[in-house]
């Protein structure tokens, strides 16, 4: 398989329907192709739920919080944890070929 690299270098706060929403920026490199995705925490949570159904020993997804994270340090800590989570998936060939993971990263688009 072509080299796959995934990074989460930063996050962005955007306003959606008048509310602050955090988007985590996911940079994907597959061979010479590169693209940027904006994913909310819920997308990672859905990915995790779907991947756990078919894969054992999944990396640990950062816990969901009852209230939305507001402090920049808390959001950045979650970003780092999500980065670590994705690295745990990317480094496993059995997960890299999973259609759910490939759809999350828009690899086949």
C-alpha cells in the first residue's frame, strides 16, 4: 500500500447556526496526494464505534465531555489525543484497509 500519513496540526473554531463549533484539521498524505479535512469530535466518535465493531485492540479515543470544551488548552489537549488515536489506526495495516476508516479520511474520493 502507498504510504499513508495523517496529522492533526491544529483546530479551528467556527460559528455554525450561531454557536461556536470546534473542527479538528486533519491533513492526509497518500503518496503524492495531499488534502485537508475538517472533522468534529463526533465524527471521530462515530469512526471509533464503527471500527470497534470489527477490530480488536483499538487505540483509546479521548473521552467525550458533558459540556463543550471552551478553554484553548483543553481543546488543544483533545487535538493531541485525537492525533495519537489516529496514529494508532494508521500504523495498523488491518485498519488502514477498512472501508469505514478510508471513508473517514476520504481516501477513495
